[in-house]
C-alpha cells in the first residue's frame, strides 16, 4: 500500500542504535556538540558526524553554530512528541534495558521531555490542574481557563506571555513510563522553568532526570492543591 507519507526513511534513521542514543540524550532539552554526543553514543567523532548529518537532513535535528562549535538539538516539539510516543510503545511491549541503571527510578519519577516535565510528577501536574478546572476544550485541543490562568499566576507565570508563542499554550503528551498524559505546550515548559528558578528541582548532567528536593516536591504539591 502506497497511500500516505513514507515513514520508512524516518524509521530507519531512528532504528540505528547510535542515532537513537543521540535523540534520547537530546530529549533532555539541551543542545550538545558532536564531541559530547559521540562520547555518549560510544562512537568516533567521524561516525557521529555522519549520523548527525543524516538526522539534520531528515529534519529531526537542528544545528546552530557558535564560534568554533556547532550545537545540535531536537528540531521542534513535534519531533519530540514523536520520540516520546515511540518510547511509550517500546515501554508498553516490554522493550527495556537488560540492566536498568541506578537512575532508572529517578527517571520515572521526574524527567525532562524536550522542554516540559514528564514522569510521575509530570503526570501529577496535569491531572491535578485538570481536576481543579485549569483546562477547557477548544477547537485544537485543551485551552487554559480563567481558573488555569490564576493558578499559573500563583506560580509566577504570566498567562499573557504564553499567548505570544506560535506553539499551543496547552497540549497533552502521552508519558512513556506512566502511560497517562503529562502537560506539554508553552505552559508545560513554563512550569518546568519555574521549578528550576524556584530551586525546587535541578537537571542531572548528561541525563533527562529532574531531581526534586523533598522541599521542592512538597512545594509543587502544595501549589497543585
């Protein structure tokens, strides 16, 4: 059957182990150099250059030059959502590491999904806000209600600033570890940013883990009611 877009090229790109490692690492939301990505993927500099060129050509990665360095990142939120969905499918069919690392519980507790909070606490944010009436249904999905705007202000987020972006203010993203939705979109990104600004959580280097302190998690739960 030849109807619809051809997904084979994208599937083949993601299916390579080294390229999958690169994409997973960049889901932490930070741009990295080819050298950093080569070390993480366990390949040579020459090999990673070939992989990165293919990912950029396919539109999965974007690259930006700063001085002598070139920094690579996930191209956009749409690519990030696709990768998170694929991780959910893999998790659902039992495709897990043979030897889960010591960070595995922390990764499922709270992690970065491109630019927003995922994992147990990410799902908690979405479900608690939804229960409090923060979201309504619009033509293109969920929208922020007046109640939601007040809750955002209580965290130090100005709702008017979110409306200036081209991306949706609110969007759901299926969480691969919880198998429920967490909050993406501009609001999801703003909440993650505030968690860092307020000192509630910090990103662990070279991983997607967001490490919340006991006080930080308590403060997040308090804001959620």
